[in-house]
């Protein structure tokens, strides 16, 4: 135990942004304000897996934490390529896993970064691990009488309140979650065209009516006041053998490591939280009443300095940066949807892929024309490529879980 404290909490950041230290400072102030720093029962332990290639950063962009802030947490583990290679050598030397198997857990991509945090947290005997993102802040925003109203959120404390007797808790998100900008439909692209396109590339959790509501709000998702004023957590319902969670504002109970699954994503894709979601049928998963504000376009860094805008900007489909972000999101979605469909709806897989392809052939020329971005045609090529490799990716996913099980048995 750390200083006699009997609840060991890990806080994990998979990060690559230069703004990380500012975000961390805000969270530490939040933990202090919520009483967790002074709580004699709770030990706060930071795990930072950093990527220097994502944004041309240096190690010091993540490790130079102010001494006064360091005093408010119990330990910090920085996880870079060098430390991961050493862990792989140790696991291989002890005949836990082979180096080739280790690449499935600690390779490239977001899933690997999250797995490294999971690994270090379990190795260091954490009871719980909370994942936070470096572009999400402990704030909630509502749209009341056409004005943005802000409230602070005790994200960590709320997760700890509910995690003891469940496997996973995850919170809610507001702000610029959706990469879909506000769109003025016309003869070049109708609402029906766009709906067909989005439904072809997205997963079960994305509801068209909700997308329309967010688009009408300028691309902003506002917090639900009913959730903000509630103390209750609710069970996450299962859809097609999947209990959908988010990759951040997420807490995992580590007290029984054998009940913990790894993250996975197909090469070059995202969706690591979605594939974890497909493993949770016999796990208890709760959605807890707290929010984080997602600053998807990095335009609200001043929130970290206490500047609270009364209006949030509309995300219009006229800015090249916004269109590029939407395009990359579409590529990310289409890269993991074949595997997700293969796992969750195997009997309907071939039919679904055929319908997706038909929808894309019909709508992609209109998408390219509307956004003046011919690269959107790549979405169809990516569907064909990842459809061709779906069985291979499925086998890798299953192998990843088996390799992780070996590591968990070793820790147990």
C-alpha cells in the first residue's frame, strides 16, 4: 500500500498532444477540489503513455510536471518505447509470452497505448484504472435559453463511487464529440443522401435522429441536465452482443485481473473502445452521471484558464480543417466496421457489406462534390480492403485476447 492508503487508483492518459500538461494540471486541481487528494484512504497514481511522433513532441512535454502538482499525487509512471521494450524482454525471459506475441499487445496505435497503461496499472497492483483523454476537460456545458451554462465535474470521484461492485463504469461526453459538421442540405446533397452515407459507415450506437440534433446545434453535443442532477448510475444495455463504452471517462475494475480484457483495433483503424465493448456480455457495465467536455478541434484551450464562453461556435462544413477531420473520421469508421459487423452480426455480414458498398457507390460522388474533397472516394477502397482482411483481423483480435490472458495468469 502507498502511505497506508488502501484504495489504489490509477489514472491513465494515452497522449501525444503538447497541451497534455495543462490538461493534467486542471484534472489535478479538480481532484484536489473534490477532496480526493486529502482522502487518507485513496492513493492517486498517474500512468502516462506518450507518443512522440503524433505531434512532433519531446519527452519533456509530458514529464515536466510542476513540483507542486507532483506533491498532490502518490506516484507517476511514464511509459515510452524504451520502457515497453524492457517489459517485453522481461516477459519473454520469464517465458510468459514470445516477443512476436507481445507485438499484439504493445504494438502500434491507440489500443497499444491503452494496453500498456492497463499492463502497468495491473503490475503495480492498482484496484481501479480511470482512463482520461488529453482533449477532454472535467466540465459540462448545457444550452439553457440559448446560452452556454457551465458546471465543473468530479469525474474521478463519481467513478470511484460506483466502480467497487461492477466491472466497468463509463461517463458521458459533451462538446465537440461528433466530427460531423453542420450541413445545409441542397440539391447537390439531400438529407436522404447524407443519411444513407452515414448509416453505411457508422456503427449501431450512432442514431440518425441524434446526429440531426447535433448538426442543428452546430456540431455541439450539450449535456443532459437530467443526468447532471442525478446520482444514479444505469446499466448499459446490450446491442448485438455489445455493451458500448467510450475509451475515456472510463473506469476499469482491476481487482480481478482475469476479468480484464485488452484493447484492440485493426491496423490503421480506431475503434479500440468498440472492440472492447464486444467482450462485455457477461460483465457488469454502468453509465455514471458525470460528463467531460470534448475539445475536438482544440479551439477551447482557454477553458483550462477559466474562460467560459457564453456561445459555442458552429462547426460549418466550409473550413478545410473541419472537412479533413470529418474525412479522417469516415476513414476510421469504415476501417473498423467490417470487423465489428463480422463479430456482432456474423450471419448478416456478407449482406451488410454488400448493402454498405451499394450505398457508398450511390452517395460518395455526391459527398465528394458537396465537400469539394475528392478524397472521400477512398472510403470505398478502404471498405474493400478491410472487408478482404476481416477474417485475418478477427484472428488477430482473438489471438490478442489469448496473449493478454497469459499475462493476466502470470500476474495472478
